[in-house]
C-alpha cells in the first residue's frame, strides 16, 4: 500500500542486504562512482498505547541505495558537503561510519515510549514506517550531478514526505558548484520571481504558488539546482511546501541562460563552465 507513494524520480531499488559497499565504477564521463547500500529493520512495540499504533506492534525500515565518488574525484570539503546532503550529519567525516549510524536511527519514535527490537525482516503483512535515501549521479565530463531522493513515511500519516536534492560537482576541480559561484545571488530572488511570472516555461509554477509569493516580487533561494549546458538552462528546484502546497509537488523554475545572463551579473567562472559544457558556442 505504502509503495504507491514512491515517486517516479526514485530510480534505484533498495538493496535487501545490510550495509555493504561494492567498488564498481560507474560509466559517467570522467567521473567514476561506486554503489553504497544498506537496510535495517525494527519492530516497535507500544508500551502505553500511544499513537499511531495504540498498543500494537509496527515495523520501521531505514534503507539507502546511493552512489559515491571513487577516490580522488572530489575534494575532501566537497565529499563532506555531499555526506551532509545525503545523511544530514554536519559532523560526518566518513561514509561507512555515518551511514551505519543513520541506519540505526529510530529517533522519530523517541517520544512515544516504545520498545525497539532490531530484526532481520518484517512480516509481509505488517504496517511499517520507513526512511529511504536513494541517489544517482550523471556526468557530461564537465559537471557531475548527484540526485538525492529522500522519502519518509510514518504509520498513521496522511502521506509520505519527500525531497529531491541536487549536488553539482566541477569534474575538473572536484569542488561543489554553488549558485553563488555562478551568479550574483543577492538579487537572484527577484530574478526567480520574474522568471516565474514572465516566462511561459514556468507557467505551472506560477499557477501553484502560495498566496504569500504571488505578490511578494521575490522568491526564496534554494540550494537545489541543475545545470544543463546542452539545453542552456539552469533549473532551480523547490521542495514540497517551500513555495507551493504539497499537492503540487516539487517546483522547478527554469532559467534559460540567454535570458538569465541579461537579468543578473554572471561570474567569469560561470561563463567558462558553460562554454566548456556546450563546447561549440561562446556566451
């Protein structure tokens, strides 16, 4: 029943094994990765009949299936930032350790006075809560883009919560690319608002906005974006509830480069990056 909620952008199936790493290189241009996967299952037994399971027993499954850069592909600072984006632990230093700690995290039920039992598998018919992280990576040889999909569901909730986050890496330097590396972000909120209201490609976003953003003349900045050198766009993504109701899903504001570069100050680094991604066209 719960699997109906899995989003179409979650491209990888969750591995059934416990924490494991296989060092098999990916096929991205100039940016090899390997797979990292793991799963933990728990039984949660209510002591005092607390919501959501009122004296019954439910399951909890933590699982991830993601990709990680092969040694030397990213700087240590970039790897740390990727770890934080994957697992949310700002103190994380090593993927093996932080992934194992994340798998054993049952803190969502800390306040419900439950007895927690680690098990190998759950009964097929048991209702269960879950936390999932799924990651992919694509590269054109200039920029490698990590897509991090996260979903969480608690038994008794109306629906799951989900995010789709993006981390862009300069293949040449191994550094994470931030929007501030590309454009003047001090005015980007106003530029994003103009893109939503003035470009037909963003019509669906315009029709989905919370009322507070309809007349605000600015949008909040987002850390999630995709660089498409071939399509000559930067797409800024907003998670559910960021600028629109849950029912409208993740919102994507498309910024055509030819339009964007006339709206905001662009860095020399951005021009160099885009030229290399496109290859046959200067900006």
